[in-house]
C-alpha cells in the first residue's frame, strides 16, 4: 500500500512545486529603473526611468571662485532640468536663469541613481563641465566654466571659473 502511495505523493508534490515555480510575479523588470523589482518575472509597465526623477525647477544659491578666492556669492538662481530623450535617449537639458549670463541648453547625462554629469561642451565663448548630485529635492552642483580670451592674434588664454550651487526642487 505504501509503495502505491509514494508515486502518487511524489506526483502531487511535483505538481504543486511546478505550479508555484511557474507563477508570475508582476513588477518592474528594468534593472536600470529606480523601482526595479528583482523578484519580478513579468514586466507590468510601471518602470520609472531614473532620469525622470531629476526633472523640474530648482531654486538655488551659490558661489563663484577662482582657486580659493571667492569672487561672488549669489542667490535666486533657477535651474530648470528638462528631458531631451526625443533627440538623445539619456540626455537632460539644464537651463539657468538669474545667473551672470543665462544658459538655456547645457547638456547633462544620468550617471548613477543620484548623480548627473555635465560632459565638456562649448556654448558660445564658454566651455562647461561638472557634476550634479540630486537626492530627493536637494541639488548640489559643482562645475567649471572656461572662457577663451585672445590676448594677441596668436596667443590665447583660458580664464577658469568654478561655480558651486546648492538648491531645492520647487514643489509643484
């Protein structure tokens, strides 16, 4: 009698095991998304691209310096971060207003969960590069601006300013 029950028991156990093992767990399966679910086996279209959490306007203040010499402190800088995925899949666009000169199209790229990078790029007479950390609503930004100055027709010099900004995202 026990020899007949053993195969039936194994069949029921393996059937239950296979049924449990094949159940689908719905969630975000994109490992680059902030809401990635490592246990999800079926994507439910809820993935939030990391770059979307950076979008918005930030009220900031900061300093401009050359080396250790602080040139000026300034307030009321608005930094707008918008998505540029229509043209470049990973790029964000930074816009600055109420600054020494308005900048409307400085590119940035998401490099980690809380960090953006401003790759070296030239806008007008200036070249920019730097890093931005955004954790929640807090923005910390450090970048440099190089200005090419012509002294004589054959000699060029670069004037480098370092800029540090600290701000908070405006609540919508």
